[in-house]
């Protein structure tokens, strides 16, 4: 949808709240359905039970591929830029992408994957990853993409939770100067995954890999044996499209479930509306497809709108801190969607790399994943956007499927560090601790959403109760986001960060309980407590307080052992930035760790720790403060 003025936004917003079903039916009408829905919406937040476009029949890949062929078959769908700047980029037109998806869908069928089966995808950022995702959707298989930074154990847990039948991977991945041995990690994972029957392996880094007879197949061989056309499976709007695991406040990641119809409508609508995408523009989202941002704004959102999406294998600072700008100039990128952590890390290299680039193709900028601080916002605005590109600071979550609170480029105002206003169709509310809705402006509270939207999660895989408890039980009849938020005097929203035990490291969600579980697996560890603390580049860093009675004489070696354990159990992305060995943790008499105190110590602010008289042993606090100063 394209909205053209602030006035029009207000009108459309009002209509979307007063007549939500009409509003969403109008958006859904712009997509291709084999059969239109019987009912736009039925819902309750108490079970929860949410159904959008019930009775509707469709296939999302017909919307992302087939429907563009006639007019835009030769238009680039995906442009791929390698990690290695010397390597040629690759362009897949809609026609070519369609054929590759069909072929790979036939490969999946040939290997007995059927509608409803779960497929795990663990791949580098190469076009075949998008092909694999879409091929699953083509035949109605449910994809579960796992980010390349997760360990074998994390993958095994996810594969077992979803009972995946097949795994798609590659020999390895390049990321900056590093290589990741993907197949080796998968081999380790599959020792404990009896549900997996077949593994399809793409060659990419050409690193030697073990290929198990009867289980492992080469992507390149398989693709030669099949037809170039595969009919799209007819799906119900509420059939499952994918599972994506995300961390919460418990030790175990949840499989967030999205369904075909609502997710498609929401990803497409938010993409075209907020970024103001124009035909023939190049859209560049720097996320990895292993995260929701990549699902919605590299693959499904742009392709459903017939856009050209740029997929970048590398990292913004490799081989030089000018790389991201070189990619923008090389491909004449019009819309650049990235993360505050990337902006802050690039800022750290000074202005020379960015000011030396042209960047005149840029028209719109976007930010996602964590609160963007004012300094980074202004640097992005001045040095990248040259003060003429609106910055859409998009707040949303894995669970929301797409953007929720965000400026609309050229239409609604921007404000540094504010996600600003809800998109039409989104009804945010702030609540106090008791769950009372806070009316009026210049207030803050916990952010909830009071009415369903098509892109919202439907359940958490295999455990509906958990979905209910996590999102729909804290406050009655509201979806609880887990975020704190303020609404300023003008009614603009600013997300202030998580209010639960989730930390956000470089835009990646990590549960403190998950990290604690991993640390506690180390043989020498008795107990640990993990909190987030402000980090200049990552937004938040991970601070671990660890009871480790007999550390190695060189404490640093013991720290490294713990880091190795966390890398094995979760993956390198969850490694603590700081580890402090302590003899005890601040606990209440009932045995609960007072994280509030640890957070303060981690922040370096010990002037006002509040009431510590209820602690079992208040003396432990002085010891921790003392040791923290020396770290
Ligand atoms: C898209 C994504 C979700 C959490 C969310 C917030 C934080 C995301 C913003 C933001 C402030 C933003 N999905 N968050 N976007 N905070 N401003 N624009 O990141 O599931 O991985 O994370 O990220 O805390 O709850 S996610």
C-alpha cells in the first residue's frame, strides 16, 4: 500500500481501527488467491486462537514468483553479492528464480518431503538459501532456518523439537575473514537426530566434507535429475509456513509459528508501505536469512511485491570498513535497511570510508533490531543519508512477523531514537504493572498490542500452552511484547528495551537463562547469573557472574574454558563479554537471585543499589563490587 500524506495516514489509520476487517480485506485483495477467504478474522487472545483469511486458498510462492513472470520475468529478483569483493555478483531474474525454486522443490519431493513435513535449513547467505526456503513453501513443507552462528547442540535441539525430516546445508560459509564448517556442525548435530532421513549439501567453500552413504546428497547432483517445473501446492491460509526459533526468558528457545496467508499479507504490506518501495528500485536488507528480518525483508516481503532484493554474503567491515558503502554504490542501492550495531561499528572507523563513497542512489534508510541511540541516528542521517533520506526506525519482533511501529518514509515524521507511530492496522497500548491501560501522552509502560494483525504468531511449535503463557497471560486480552516503551507528548513511541530476562546483543535476542544453563554445564561451575550491560557497539554485552570454586591458577584460562563451553552449547553469538568469578550471588532468603543488583554492578553504577537488607548474605555484594572494579 502506498500512503501519500500525513493526513491520509491518519485517515487510513482511523479506518484500520474502526473497520479492521475491511481494512485487511482490502490489503489481502492485492495478492493472488486461488480461492478467496470466507471469513477475514476470528480471534480470541485467551486461548489464544487467531485465524486470518479462513477458507482462503493460495501458495505464497505464486505470489512471490509466478504472478510476476508475465510482466517482470526478466526483472532481477535477487542480486547476490559475495563475501569476496573480487568475485562476480550473481543476478537471478524472476524467471530464473522461478525455475530454480521449481527444480529444488522437485528435489525435495524426490526425497519424500511432503506437505506439512519440517525441513531444517542451515546455509550460508547464498541465493540457494532463498531458493531452499521458497522450494519448501512451494510444496507446503515447513522450513525452520537456523542461523549459521548456532552450535551443533542448538541445531539438534531445534531439529528434534520440530522433528525435521530433511536438512539442507552447505560444505561451509564465508563470513568476513572467517570460514564456518557448516557440514561438520550438521554431522555433529545429526548424531542425536533420528528424525532426519536425508541431508542435501551445496558446495560453496569447497572444503572437504564427509558424505554419509544413503543419507547425504549433493545439491548440484540432485538438481540435474528433476523437472524445471513444479506445480505449487494449494495451501489453506492458516496452514503453517515456517517455524523460527527465538529466545525468551526461559532456558529453551521457542519455535515461533507463522502461517501462509496472514504472514504473506503482512510481510508484503509492511514492506511496500513503510519503505515506500518504487518499481525498479534496489532494496538492500543487511540481515541474515537466519533471523526474522531476513525472512520478511530479504525474501517474502520484497519478492511478494515484485521488488529487487540484494542479498549480501559478507559483513559490512570486510575486507575494509568501506565495504558496505562499496556494495551500495556498486549496485546503486536505493533503500538500505540495517541494524544500529552495524552503524555503530562503522562509526568507529571514522568518517573517511563513508565520506569517500558516493551513496547518491540512496533514497530511504531503515534501522531494526534494537533501540538506535541518537548519536548513531544522526551519523546515519548525515553521513549515509546526506540529510535527505528518511530513516525508518522499525520496531517489531520474530513474533509479529513484520514491522509494527515505524515511520512511513516521506509520509509520517521521523524523530531520532523513536519508532514513532503504529502502521495502519496496528493497535499498541501501554500498561502499568497491574495491567491497567495507560491513556494519554507523556507516559511510559509495558508495550502490548490489543488487536490481532495478520502477521502475528499463531502458536509456539508443539507447545501451545507456552505461547499462551509467554504472550497472552501477563495481561488479560492483550499480546505482551516484553518491551518497555514511552509515548511522548506528541504520541510518538520510543522503545526503551526488554523488561524481561532477554538481552539484545547486536540485535540478536539471547535469554539470560539460556546462557546460564550453558555456563553451568562447565564442570567447574557451581552456579552463575547472567545480565546485560550497556556496550558501545553491540548495544548490550553479556556479563556473567560465576561461582567457580577452584579456578585454574591462571583465571583467564578458566574464562576461556567457559567461553568454549558456551560456544559448544549455544554458539559463538552467546559468548559472555565479561566473566567475573565470585564466591556467592546476591540472593533473597527464598533463594531468588537479585538481578537488579547485578545489573547495577555490571553497569558500573553502585551508588544506589536499593534495599539489600532482604538478602541472605548482604556481605556478598561488597565482594562482588570489589572484584568487578578490578575486572
Ligand atoms: C526484528 C527483530 C525483537 C526485539 C524487540 C525489541 C528489539 C527490534 C527495535 C527494537 C527498539 C527497534 N526481531 N527491537 N527492533 N528495539 N527499536 N526499532 O529484531 O525477535 O529478533 O527481536 O528486538 O526489544 O522485542 S527479534
